[in-house]
């Protein structure tokens, strides 16, 4: 029997560190390190995620044939040198980048240390895959498209912020590149900081806040970004600090941080920056709307050029800004593209998958044989393990068969209860998509407030998402194209908004997830049962957590249930009601 080829994909020494494993070109497992370490956006060597992936396959690191890492320290060396000679950046920044480069260069040693094995036990060939190529691979090489336009828009990776081109079969040909320090991702991050949101990954808060404002600051913000020929753009660097002063970043095993990125000139232009504890005012809401509007101007300018140059009606999109679901939902109305694939992990975690498939398809020359139409690639637990976790916690439960479980849980939701829903394998990517979710009734006007008070304890302007049966999307939303990974915001039909107060944004939109019976039959059946009771085949879905990474293990789900005021916990087929 021919020995299978195993490829380990890794995103290391960067935010959202992660790992995945392929067996003969088919994904076996994928997981972010944060889910195990329990620190949001964990950065460093993802040794625990690697151990998990190897464990799913039942192999050791010595059985791995190839390792793809989504960083190439030798990429774009000329542009790096020219930047240093031209700008003479802060020495501290150079030292930080050199330290990070040395970690990538010493990858095998640190991998062996993290796994507790000698370096001699690792027989794999190491492949450094340029960061944006890995992003594009994470979208195109696992998409359903044979040919597509490719786009990666990020903050920064391997000295590049934006790259685009065309994919055909197993080939990805790059046509255009925007180099550091020009980055629309950094524009969004700097303005996110200006609005008082300083944590790594807080950009989604600006997206949520933007629904409450009007883009009246767009003329001022246009001074920050200039559109150039061929779909390119440039920042007006006097409003940013990263080019001259550098960026203070920490990627050393834990939650990453990024230092201040906006300059005093931005404050002169827009007025005082908001301190993180200051109340949000109408000015901040309008600024958020303006930030989003300017990002969309640049984004759709790129898409127009990309479509014209490739002639493709299919788009594969990844990179940190691929999580901007507001813009993604407008692709069909503001660009010529007719088909779109955004992977479940469009952000940096997904580059582990991209690096692995770049090795399989491009380096090794194998044909494509895998489509990622499901996000469920993480940890899974047996019925006995779920029962043992409940017993250890002293929780009484009832075990129902499937149909009874769906009926009882749907009735609990219809009655206004909040349900922790823990099923199957953990989601890959930042969204809870029906396996590690907190669910509620989207039709209750008070449900957003109840969830924020009882569970989430977060800013009241942040919206909750609707999970709707795939076949019913067109009944409630203006668009019908499937949204399996909650990666797009669609306009809710005006006549339906009043019946969905808990999931309708202030501007009449919703960040939906379309649920397919083929990819998640249990979640689909639960939503159908809820629809049978209420007439609305949709539930409110938010991540199963409380200011922490999404729960991974049943013990974490139980702990979250006990320390919050959740009403019901469903682990597999075990049903638990709160008694106090």
C-alpha cells in the first residue's frame, strides 16, 4: 500500500497562530492555537494546534512529509532594502522585525522544542510560502472555482499589504502588489485606535458602530488615502506613524498587541481621539461610518480593476479585511463579480491552510481534489466524554434522541430562553457557525439587551447574527447567494425587519449565515424545528464564549454556562436546564 503524503500547514509567530494537516491533498484537521491556549488571537508557535492535528490523523511529527509556513523572510528583499534606505526607520522597529525573522528562520528548532522531540525526529521538507500567496491559496485552492480572480488585502505580511491576480487550475499568477507602508488594513486599524478600540482585532467594533452613523467625514478621510492607476492606492503618511516611527508589536506567546499607528496630524484633522473609556458620541458613530465608506471606496476600486484585467466573474478573496462582512455583502451590487468565495478563516489563521495547499498543488504539482464547503475541522467529543464532563460538574441532564432534542430545544428558544449549543467539531475561523454557538429567538425585541446583560457583557451597539435555512435566505434578504461562513452582510427585506428586531442592524442589514442541510444537518434540523413553531426558520447565533476565545472543550462550555445566566445547555444529545 502506498504511504500517504502528509502536509502540515502553519501560521506561526503572528496573530491568530494556527495549524492544519492534509492527507493526500484532503484536509484532516485545522485549529487556531487560541482555542487551546484560551488567549484571544494567540501569537507564537502553534504547538498545541499542531499536536491536535497530528492526533486527529493518529500520526507523529516524524510521519509528516512537508511543512508549509505562511511566511517567507526572503520575499520582496529589494523593496525592503529600498524602504530602509529611503526612510531610515526607527531602529527599534528593525530590531523587532529581525527578531521575528530569526524565529521564522529557526522554525524547525522551535517546532521540535514545542513538540518535545529532537530535531532529528522531524523529517519533513520545510517550505516558506509568501504570506499573501498563502492567503490566496486559502481561498482559491479550496474553492469550487476552476478559474477566478484572486485578491488578498491585509494589514501587512512579508512587506506586502495587498496583492491580486488570477487563478487557473492549480496556478496562481500575481499581477499587482501594494507594498508597505501603504496599507488599507493599517488605515482601518489606525482609525480603529483613534476611536478608542485598542485591542488586536477590534476593527469589527468599528464595523458594528458604522451602522449607527452617516459618512459625513468622508471628505476629510479622503485626504488619508489616494487612489492610483491600475487599482493601486497610497496612504498619506503624514497622518500615520508606522512608516517613520515603526510599529510596536508583540508576537511572543500570548495575546498580541499593536502600538499606536496614527499621528498627531490625524488629531489636527479630525479632533481629539476618543479615550477607550469615554462615552461614544454621534461624532464617533459618523466617523465609523466614514471609515467603512472609505475602505469600501478603495475595495471596490480594486475590484473594478481586477475584474477588467482578469475577465473573471468569480472572485476568491482572503486576508484580514476579508472579515469585513459589510463590504463583502455589497460585492454583487457594487462590482461585476457574480460568484464569490471567502473562506471561513479569511484572516491570518487561514494562511496555514493556504500554505499547505500551495505545497500540495503548486510545489508538488498535484491536481485539486478538495473543496472547503464546511468550517468544522476542530475538536470533537464522544457521547461518553460529554456525559463524563456533565457528571464531573454535577449537572443533571436528560438525553434525548435527535428529533426530541430538536423539538425541545426549539421550544425553549421560542419561549425566550438562551441556549448554549455544543455539537460536533469546533469551527475553523473566527465565527461560531452552529457547533459552538449561543442561540436565541431573533423575533424578541428585548433579546439583544438580555444577551448583553446575561452573557456577553459587551458594547450595546454590536449586532447579533441570524442563522437562516439556506433555502429561506431569499424570503428575508435582498440577496440569495449562500453565506455559509457568515462572511457577508445583506440587506433585510423592509417588510421583514420588524419581525427580526434582535438581528436587524440599525441600517436594516444583517450579518447572516445560511445553513445547509448537507454541511450541518443537526443545526439545520434545529432551525427547521424552530421555524415550525414560530414561522421563522431562523435563530439568533452568537459565539459560545464570554470575553474569551470560543469554547472548544465540553468543560469550557459547562464553565461558561455556569458563570453566566444562560438558561439551557445542550451538549450533543444531553439537555441541561438551569435550576437557579
